[in-house]
C-alpha cells in the first residue's frame, strides 16, 4: 500500500526525455513519482471542475431561492 491507501501497481509508462526531465524538475526532494503524479492528477481534476463551473455560470440561467 502507498500513503494514499491504495495498493501499489508496478507499471511502466513510456515518456519522452523532455517529459521525464520536466517531471524530475517538478518533483520535490524526497517526493516519489507516485506522489508527484497524484498531485498533478488532483490539480487537473480541480482545474476541470472549476472550468466546468465557470462554463455553467456563464451559460446558465439561475433563479434565486427565497430563504
């Protein structure tokens, strides 16, 4: 198990040299690539959610509710 409570899977993900270098540059001292990728995924999920909410707000017709 890893620190995120999941079983660790050993997989190989081919990446280009520039991507590997960028990942290495982003990794904090002592941080695993698993931790870095988890962090990147969480940021992307949040970014997509915020973009979706902004689109709904821009396109939506909202009604006020009385308290």
